[in-house]
């Protein structure tokens, strides 16, 4: 058996790693920024003061999420730009689909951040709960190595993790050049509206 150096774009470890890092970054920043921001505002009694203003609660939550999403384009651009300039990692699919996938993933993790913030009273509690939620995804979702390497018994749990789906979609767009139909979850497993 002989080893052979692979240099073809899309087949190197760095081509596998960059989408994983992008997904991990979207998850971490979405959860941490929202969870800490809302928990800190609650501790400083800012939320109670905001209730007395004409601003609706939904507007506050929307402002939190939109504030997080303002950093989405630079975050994606910097990581993908470094990957392209230093390592030649090219996006084989649609840039717009990549941005839409990042937007959807970021919003999902912002929702997780809001859920974490709603369950804790202190910043320390938010940190602990966020770590408990994020750590399994960092390890199991295929950021640094394929999640297929884990035992078959763990695969249903791994496939249910939101980061697993996001990274698979990002890799589909970046390395495989897939379109929306290729990265969307299959609809054939869903029961019809009236049941089976």
C-alpha cells in the first residue's frame, strides 16, 4: 500500500475543514452573543425598563437577532476569503446559496441562544448551559473529522444535531457545488398532512 499526495481542490482536508469551521463559528457566535446579551440585560434590570417603553417585546428580540446578523457577511467573508487566499479553497456552488444557508443557520442558533437566555438567571448559568448544549455539537457534528466515524448506534443522535445539518449543507455548497435541491433535507420521510 502506498500513500499518494492529493492536491485537487475539493479533496483536501482544508476543503473539508473550512465549511466545518464556518458552521462552528456561526453556531458559537449566534448562541453566545444572544444568550449573553439577553442574560446581561436581565441582570442589569434593562428588560424591566424596556417593558415600560412603547417598544414591543418582539421588536427587542428582532433587534437582538438583526444585530447579530449584521456581522454575518463579514464573518463569512473573512473565513472564506482566508481559505481562498491562503489555501485555494473555492466555493464550487452558488455564493447566494452559501449566504442563504449561513443566514438560516445563524438564525437557528440565535433561536437557541434565546432559549438558553430564557432558562437562566445569571451570565454564569448562561455560560454553563451554552457549553452543555454546544459541546456535543462541537465534538460530534463533523467539524474536524467526519461524523460517519462514530458508531452506528450514535448516528441517529448525531444526525438530529442542528450543526450536523448545517455543516453538511455548507460542505454541499462549498466543496460539491450542490444546489438547493441537493442540500435540502429529503421530504420523502415526512408523513402526509393526514397521517399515513
